[in-house]
C-alpha cells in the first residue's frame, strides 16, 4: 500500500471516531510522531502592523502585487528595478 492510500485509509477511519477519549489518545499518538511547532503561526504585533500597512497600500492602488514568477525573478535580482 502506498503512502497516499495509507493516509486516506487513516483519515477515513478517523472520521468514524466520535468518542472524545479515543480522539485524545489518537491525538497524543500523532503528537508523539509529529510534534506541533509551537507558535509557528504567531506573528509579532509589529509584523501584523506592517502586513496591514502593505495591504492598505495595495488596496488603495499605491503599490502593486506580483505574480509568483515575477516575485521569484525580483528576489533573484535583489528587488532591483
């Protein structure tokens, strides 16, 4: 059985579990195998403020966005031009 099929089978079986204690045990087992990265989605207040400023500039038409390809090209060029 390939990895994708194993994952699908496990997800299907997990959807059948409704007992809270069982779900906690399963969660603990998963956490043992793959520990969550604490704070991986946390941003500092300054970072959130900067993102808000950038979004406001974009929405006002003051700045533009780039396609994925354009962004990669600009990074490689050091954001010149």
